C-alpha cells in the first residue's frame, strides 16, 4: 500500500535509502560496542565493561528506532548482516590488544563519523526532500551521538 503522508514517493524512497545507510552504521557500531563490552581487559575491566554495556543498550534502541522510521516512510529497512556491511561507512576492526583506551578511541571515531554524516543530511531531508520529520528525527539522533561521544571522549582526557 502506498504511503500518503504529503511527501513524493521518490523523496520517500531517497530518504529511506539514506536512512538505511544510517541504520547500517548504527548496527555496525552497536556490534563493535558489544565487542568492546565482551572483550575489554585490564585493570579497569569492570567499570569499562559496564560503561560499554550502557552504550550498546542505547545503540540497540537507536537501531530499532531507525528501522521503524524507515518503515513509517513506507519502505523496508536493510535487515541482514550482508546488507549492513554493504551499506556501512565503517570497517570491522580487529585488534590484538583489548584495552579500554583502544576500544574507546575506535568507538569515538565512529560516533564522530556518524555525527558528520547526520549533520550533512539534516538540511537536505528538510529542504530538498521536503521531509521535516526525518530531518527532525536525525537532529535528535545527532544530539544522542554527541552525548555518547562526549562520554567516550571524557575517558581519554
């Protein structure tokens, strides 16, 4: 059934495709944060284990919300590991040393990358594609990532 919400179908498709890339980045970041939670070692293990858990819980909610935003636009989100890996801007990082500082630096860089990507799309969604709702949505998502990045960055200062 066609989604009739006052936005041209081709614009809905373009926003949905763009959000699919956001979803892929979020899912890969979620997975990398889970890895940090599972694999961190060192004298700060317990505190970082709990910290990474709080971050992946936030990311798990974000993944669900982005997928639901795509569905609200009348499209199906990417939903397989293969699709996520094809769409993401990130690479899977493998490390020999599972220290908290290494994980934090990597995760911080990924949050900052998502922030740049989101910020680049805010005006385009609203102005070019006439989707103020998605523009507002990614603005809120950007604010969440800014806070998550701050929490990571604070560990490095």
